[in-house]
């Protein structure tokens, strides 16, 4: 996480508990992105709040940069998360992280 923060050069770090609460803060504009660099988020923790963020123009992928898909009978854990307030913010995150995303993918077993 320290490598990600250094790469993104955030102006301010907000420590917020709970995936839903993080998404809600993103939806109302308190934060620009929510990054969870490891597997472990459950679909049921993120489905509704991610829908709110997307409904307000947000953009989300897993760490492999695949759009999030919710399968009723599939794997119940997400492969990490990158959620941004809009597609241009997502592209900024993607550009700044560059090879770091690949390094994270090789370290973290998704």
C-alpha cells in the first residue's frame, strides 16, 4: 500500500472503515478513489455501494483491470479493487500506477 500511495502522490489520505462507507464517501465526493490492493473483498460487501458510485459516474475494475462482474454462483471474493469517481480519474490512477499494478499482481495471489 505504501508503494501505491507513493506512486499516486495523493494530496490527502482518508482512513475510512468499511467497503460500503468508503464507496459512499466516493459517491458524495469526499474522496477521489478507493483502492484495495489485495483479494478479500466479498461481492456482497461491494455490490450495492459500487452500483451507487457507478450510477454517479464512477468507474471500477479489479487489480487485473477487468470490469467487476457479480456471479451468483461464482467466486465470492474480488481480485482487489480500483474504484474511481469517474473514468478520467481512473485513467490517471492507471497511468500513475503503471508497472506497479503488474508487480502487485505478481506478488498477490488473485
